C-alpha cells in the first residue's frame, strides 16, 4: 500500500535508492518500506568496488558500514570519488 503523496506518475518511480546491506532480513524490510512509497530499490548484499566511469545512478544510498569483503567506508569513498 502506497502512502498518499508518494505515488509515481505513469509507473515512473519517485526516486531510486541503493541499499547496501548484508543482513537479508533488514535489507528486505528497508526495501519493502521504500517500495511502498513508490521508490525503486537497487540492493547489494556486499560492498563492491565502484568504477568511477560507471557509478550507480541513484538519488540516495542506504549503506551498512560493516560489510563483508569491503567496508561501507570504502564503498562511500568510491561513491564520493564519482561525484
């Protein structure tokens, strides 16, 4: 159920959010809550190296700082290098 005032027009999401979270239950809860507001969600379960030439096109990032493989701080550093 979408909340009033958050409906997208013509099936276009109101925003796109990247959720980087290795806890599946928490990621699912955050994803479900955002999608109910008409927000498109991209989910990563691990920290990835981000190519500055091809950064994710998102409006907001929800980032776990304690991730397997790469820390959230390393992912944040990559994202900042893309802007």
